[in-house]
C-alpha cells in the first residue's frame, strides 16, 4: 500500500482529532495506539470490501477453518508490516517525537487460545491471506482470553484477562446483518409431513442469537484481506421472558465468557459442549446461506466450500451439517452425506488419549437432542455398511462413533470427512501405526501429513529487527518477501565476519531480555552466559522437570566444587499450567523456589541463574525467543505432535537441544546432525517399554548416585518451601514409575548439556551452527504449509 510519511501523519492526526478529540501532545500512549489502529482500518477497509465483492463475483472455492482457539497476539505490527507501512509509520513517529515501542506495548495480546494449537490457527490465517487463498476463520469471541498468570510466593495465580474494553476490540467489526440462530436443549420428535417424510419437531428448545464479529486478516504486501469471524452470543428480544433474572442472563453470557471453561465438573463440561456446538452451527449456517446466494445446487456445495475441523472441538460439524442439509434444506440423506464427507477435513494435534474428546451420550443428547439422533444414524449406517463389506466386528467396534455410552468426536471427524492429517511426519506415522491404526486400515487414502509452520515475518521482521537488518546486509532483502532466499546465508556460515556480526545481533537481543528480566524479577544475568530457554505450556510430557533435574545436578556440582569450569548458564522458563492441573502447578512452584535458592547463593559465583518469567504469551515470546542460545525441546519421544516454538528458535539462531520428537526430527533433517544436539530415547525405545512393561524407575534411581542425590533434593529440605510439591514430584518419579521416562533419559541429557557447554566455548563454531539453523529455517514457513493444505486437502485455486 502506497502512503507517504506526510500523508500518514495527516491521516493519523485527523483520526486522533475525530475519534479522540485530542492533540498528539495530550494523548496517552493507549489513545495514540487506538488512533493508529483506526487509521490502518481506514486504509484496509476498501480492500476488505473489495475482497468480498470479488469472491462473490468469481465464485471461487473458500476454505473455512473452524477452530475453538485463535491466538494472534498483538496485531498492530503485523498489520503494519503486511500493509507495507511499518517503516513509514516508525519514521513518522520519530518525526513526531513519539516512541513507537511505548505505543505498541499498550496493545493487549489477543489471546483466544491456549498454546500451539491456537497459535497455529492464527498463523494459518496470516498465511492464507499472504498466499492469496480464500480462507476464512470461524471461532468464538471470548470476553476473557487465556488467563493472566501471576506468580505469588512461587505459585501460579490465575487472573481473568479482559482483552477488550467496553468499546470492543479496535480490530473487529460487528456484523448484525449476518446474525443466525442456534438451537439447544428441549425435546425433538419426528412427525410425518404430507408426503410421508419425517421432519423433526422441536419442543422447548432454547434459541440463541449468534452475532458475528469480523477481524480483517491482511496478507503480506498483496492487498488481500481475508476474514476471521468470531461469534458472540445474545438473548433474542422475543425470548427475553425466558431469562427474567440477571443470573439467567449470565448463564447465557457464559457461553462466550471464557476460553476453556473448567471441565473438572459437569457444568463446565456442558458449557464446553455448548461452546463447540454454538460456533460450529453458527459457522455452518452462514456458509450454507452464502453458498446458496450463488444459485448452485446444494448437493454440490463441496465444490465451493471446504470446512476444516481443527482438532476435535468443532468435530460436531459433520453431524450439524447433515442436520442442516437434511432437516432445514430438504436434501436426501445420501446426497447430504456425500456432500458432507467431501466438504469436511480434520487435523489431529495430539496422540494423548486424554485429549481426544469423547462426550457422555446422555449429556450430548440433553444438550443437542436432534444432533444426537443424527449421530446415532451416522453410527448405525457406518456399522451396517462395514458389516456388509465383511469388516471384522472388532474393527467396526473400535472405530464407530457411539460406543460405551460415549460419542467419540475424532471418529465422527474421520468418518464424516475425506482427510485426516497429523502435524509432523512422526506424528502422522504414529497416527497411522497406533492411535488411529484401525481407521488407517479402513481408509488409508484419507491420511496425510502436513508439518506445521510459523509466520516467519513475525519472528524475524517484527520480533528481531536487528537480525533482519543483519540478514539484509549479508544476503540482500529478498528474503523478506520470499523466505526461501534465506538459504543464501549458507554461503556465509564459515565467514568470520558474518559470525561476529550475528553474534552481536544475538547479544543485542540478550541485552533486551536481560533488561526485562531485571525489571520484572530483580535477577541480574550476564550476557556472557548461555541463555538456555524452555517456553511452552507446562505439561508432564514436555518434561520441564527433566530440565529441573539437570539444574539441580549443576547446583550440586557447584556446591561440591565452586571452581567447576563451566560457561555461566541462565535457565529461562515461561509456562502456564492448566488451572486444574495439580502436578504442572507444583512444577512451577518448584522452579520458582529453586530459582530463589540458586539466584541468592553467592557461593555459586554467578555461574548459575534460574528465571521464571510470568505470563508467557505471544508478545513475551517475541522478546524471549530471539535472545535464546539454546532451545529446549525435550518432550518424551512420540508425545509432542509437532511443536512450533522449536521452529521460531531455529529461525532466530538458537541451537536446538532435543529429543527425536515431533518436528525436531525435521529440523534435524534440515540442519544436519552437526548443527543440532539430539539425545535420549527415540520413539521405538519408548514403545518397546510399553510393549515389554519393563520400565522401572526405582531401579534407575537406586543405581545412579548422582540422580539419586538430585531427586532426594525434592524431599530432604535442600529446596526450601516445597514440602508438598517436592513430595508430589518424588512420588511421580519413583512411586508412580515416572510415566514420561525422565530418569532413563537423565544421563543422556546431562551429557549433551556438557556438549552444549563445550560447543559454546568455540564461538566461531557455535555461530556457524547458529547460522546454519537460520539459513535453513525457511522450510518451516506456514505459507508453504498452507499451500499444501490448499492444494492437497481443500482443493482451492489461487
Ligand atoms: C490437551 C490436553 C487437554 C487435557 C489434558 C491433557 C492435554 C494434553 C494435550 C493437549 C493438547 C491439545 C492439542 C494441542 O494443543 N496440540 C498441540 O498442537 C500444536 C499445533 O499443531 C503442536 O505443535 C503441539 O505439538 C501440540 O501439542
């Protein structure tokens, strides 16, 4: 977009006057941010409208990405960058004597997601617009995003995160003309109409209004604007008598109040089911409506529409689509089913069985009585079809939708769609071999891999300006528009000047983070230390605790021998634990108490520091990741479906310290074994233990004095203030046989940490490794991932 600096300054001042009735000099940073955002909206709104008109006129196929989470983080800089205005605006602000960073910091992260899954959905929105495909998001407009984490006395405390104020978010537009109505609860019975067809009659259903809020998704320098549609809930005026008290109304407002309601109780689970259905039904109704405007036959809808089911949360989609096509639009079951299967596709994001959603059939029937009937019919026909084909009864039983009084959502997504994909090569192999093996045998053609990706622009051009400028200097600027030009950097990995220059880039990022660490925690860290970082959700399988075991080992090494020759190390953690996840919260407490112990022990000579940064989120990741020397990706092999922070660290020059899990394997394939540090059991070792049932953690503990001393530190008072948490951890590791095999991997992990120490001492060699990582990180651009989805799953045209 062409806007000169002078023009921008005029537009910006006008907006500030019109909207805030204030002059620059009197405005708060927040007011300046709002004015800036509104100026941008004026710039892109014509493109947004034009996009809508073009798509209607050209009747191109559209993919709809259904996801209960979208985690874009801050949008200001991405929007500026994508409009081609980031530099112009920074210069204009400098002229106006305004500090751009102060203004951008007033934007609240849009955190409508938990972690990787939600961030991936947001990345895909950016990449869909950037590649130019028509791909729209469909989700929920939560009033409160992911909780804000505070650490109090070492404990995680969760606070609500109201991410928009009374006027809503600056980036959204309410679209009342696109309201739809969603039916829940009540009774449904079937009645024959004059032609003898059975039609459903609803009695006492609750009817809610779904109101869309649209958020523009701008493509990178291509004038393309796609749409992310987030639904809010309202009580229709004609139904207000049903909700006479404030409490009645609150129960409805709760539907879009929080991301992931507490599902440890029945009420929370019911709310979650309502959320899932609400966004799915509202989205599908809108899709059918806009398709029908083209006057094409409804049974051909799959030619113009693809619906993607992001994890199982929107997996009610095939059943709801059937309900709409059959009940509301009168299609025959068979035609509707064909259209449904060709429209739907599904991504699995985890092999952990506890995360594969199943709904109690009674609850499902109570909340969604008609959809329940449809699910039963889908299940009945599925079983009958396979039985007629002679499929073995145990295979049918293993794959059907309704069994053991539960609705298996993944099964519904697989049966009701034409594509199932995993999110990294190993993950897809495990789905085929293990988790979804029976389905793979029945429908091998449905299975495919789509390795995750990241929006490289955010992690380089936005998060790491110094790195970006250095890259320009060495390889020219083309990489900014076509990331594959990064490979040119391979020519300079041995160049001493390049190594020195990029070392300085990393030091700059480390200094920025060190300042933040000092300001937020009071801990001083040396820039000569290795910044060793593990940031991600706290989960047992991700094994933050293995990292902790190693830190305690270093602590004892230094206590025994303060002269120990080691490069100083700063271990940096960022992690939120699910509010009901006791063990994860205990690990957070232990990390914080360990940090207190270590950071205040002067006998350690500053060689060891531990920092837990509270409230890890996208905007904090932008500060942390560029500053990392070491990227900890140490999940138990087979458990991390892909990981995506691993890709961000790689792109900004950290060395990956990893198990052979998820996309780590593909990172290794890109950089070669010499430029990544791999350790520990692989997936076959892990599965062998499962088969042989021969893992015995107490045996390892008793035969490894170093490890024993480390583990005993949790319960013998070494670390203060962790009596119950220390005991819980001890029991997890020893009494409960260490489900994620930390003990078996401990020695290997310690060894490669020593390798890291050695490698870091040779600056030239380290920087060569770092440069190889940056140079080959183009492989993980989500733009390419989206190209694959668009071509192979959604069959979109450009
Ligand atoms: C959810 C839950 C919820 C209940 C308790 C246990 C549990 C364990 C795992 C999950 C993960 C939900 C799905 C998810 O976020 N998967 C992540 O998706 C990323 C994007 O594909 C991927 O990079 C991560 O490896 C994967 O964990």
